[in-house]
C-alpha cells in the first residue's frame, strides 16, 4: 500500500522540457552544477554535497546510499541527477519507475572520466555548451597540475580511511584515493588489494609508507597524529619516524569533480614538502 502511494505521488510530479527543480545527489555532481552556473535551479542536495559552502543551505535529502523516497519527494524535484552508487536499491527503483527523470552519471578516476561526468551533467541540465567550456577549463587546469606533479619525488603513500576499533582500513588499487595519489606523483603503498579494505599490521609494515594520507574529519573514523603514530602497525614505518601525515578535505581529495586539478596540486605540494 505504501509503495503504491509513493508511486502515485511520484507519477503525479510534473516534468518540464527544461527542469527548474533539480535535486543533486553526490558531492561531485553538486560541484559541477555550481561550476556550470546552474545552481539557481537546485532545490536540494544530499549530505555529501558540502562544496561550495552555499550548497549546504539547500535542503538535505539524506546520504547518497541511504536515500528514502519520502526525503527525495520532500523537495518536489522535476529532475534528479546522481552519482553512481545511490541507494538503497528499492528506493532507487521507486524513483526510476516514477515520472521524474533520474539520471545517473558515471564515476571514474581519470581525466577522461571527469570530463565525461561534466558533459553528462551539462547534458542533463540542457546546457551542453557550458559543459564543453567547463570541461576544457578543467582539462587545462589538470594538465598544468600534472606537470607540477611530474617533478614530485615518488614517495610511498598510505591512505587510511579509518582507524575505528584499532583496525586500519586503507585504500588499495582501483580506488579514488589510489588514483589521486598517483596523479599527484606518489605511489600507493598498498598493492595487490582491491578497494578499501581492512589491512593487517604485517601488510602495513611491508608497505613501509613514507607518508600517511587521511581525510581531514572528526568522529569515529578520525585519529590524532599522536594516536596515529602510536598505532602498532604504523609506529615502525618511515612515515612515523618522520611524523609525516597529510590531511585534506575529503570531497576535494576524493571527489574527482571540477576541482581535481586543485586536489592534485595540493597533494603534490604536500608530498614535495615532505620529501624536503
């Protein structure tokens, strides 16, 4: 009964040739909408959309992977643009079955993927020329940043997602963290592991990172420098001996949106400073 009511409500929502009530789900998508100058059309965003700061004034419909149809409907959108990975599946299926266009744009960790994401968002908003202009600007900026990163000494970088419960969750291969490390001229210290995984103390010892990279955040997943370097798995690493840790805003570091060039430059600068 509830499912039927939700579907009937969704079907009743109006659609227009040019959507003027856009819901953005995913931090990089929201950044792109702002970078395109189309932010006046936004009526909501998800909780990962924290940049620019003006976006946080928009109604928050929840976390991208924990959406509810009620939360989405509360802003009465006529277009939903989302990063991949929105969920749960039942909620997304409800939205896809409704008379509200639900457009999912692919993620990726290469220059080509970022530019395609920009073009896809621009196409969804019917501003393809703006999309091409923004893609060209981001491409030029990233190329310049990569030229700077080419001069960075290739340090071994360990990205730690969490130290909750004393267990270290780190970034392996085929992750946004691994990709940004490599773009910035570093080497991902964790090899032979796919995705973000808990790793053993022995694996970290073998990885022998020169630098620890973390998101600058608080809460259960955060760790002070003192706690970090006192961890048995890290205490004996080169990074601990030099007290080398880099903390960056998570959305900037891992978002692979319009600021990807800035992320590469910032991380490359930090790695250069660490290398001395």
